[in-house]
């Protein structure tokens, strides 16, 4: 059941960061949803794959892989604070990242 909540939080983060249509932004990428979705495609795929692997086989190794992928995704999002500021969503962005970090830290493998 916890995994379900982590996946929901993951989707929330994706939604918060990918909203908007402004092109000022993160390192080498605009802040529009298409550019951000392309930028985070590898991280999103890694979290999704690790989540599926862990759900199907909840071993400590798969748990750690999930945590590592999730942490990489959070770190990638962290670099795009200027997009949240530009889109007037900084508070939501900070809350989502804080919640994601808290969720990540609560996972015990």
C-alpha cells in the first residue's frame, strides 16, 4: 500500500513541475510541459521501472533501487526551482519536493 502512495506522490510531482507554458527555465530546457517531460523522461522511466520491480519482488535490493531512482528524480526536479518561481508555483513546488523527500526517507528497505 505504501508503494501506491509513493507512486501517487510521484505523479503529483510530475504534474506540479510540468504545468505551465513559459519557456524560461531550467538548465538548458524551457519550463513548458513538453520540454520538462522530455527532460525528465529518463528519471520518470527509471522510477517507474524500479517501482514495478519492487512491487513484483519486494527484496531489499529492489527497494534500494527504487529509493535510488526516486532520489535521482527528486534531485533532477530540484534544479528547476526557477521554473516554479516563473510559473508562480514555488510554494507548491517546495511542498511537493519536501513531501517527496519525506516519503523517500520513510522507506525502510
